[in-house]
C-alpha cells in the first residue's frame, strides 16, 4: 500500500513532467525589428510572412516596429528568408532575434 509521502512524490513527478513537456512544445518565435513601420506596409508584410511555408503566424506591432513570426512545430525558419521578406515588403529590418541567433545585418543563412 502506498503511503501519503509516496503518493505526493508521485504526483509531484507527474506535474513536473507535464510542465517540462509543455515548455518543450512551445513554438519557436522570431522577432524582427524595423527602422520604421508604416501600418499599411507592416500589415502587407505580416500577411506575406503568414503565407510562407513553415510559418504558423505573424503578429505585427506598429508602435514597437516589430513583427513576431512563429514557426509551425518541427519547422525551422531561415533568418535570411524572413529578413528578405521584410525588405521585399518595403521595410528595412534593423535586427532579427530567434532560435537561429541574433542578427543586425542580413543573415548569411
């Protein structure tokens, strides 16, 4: 028969395993900061980013001049491809921070 202490230890172990699994499953996000961010251009860029393969979503923040791009599970997004998508949309990135690293110039990959 299990003692109260054994049951508590077992429950604590299950809770820790659940938290670790939830943290491991968090999607990878990349934050792109631009020199300026016109609302219309930012929306257009955000929509283009959302249509890219491997992208789960893109969130525009005009005031902060940022777009946060979230990758689909099991997908790695190319920092260079994201940077160039912003450039092609008419804005100039000044930094990109994500799982592949931090960049203040166009990434090499």
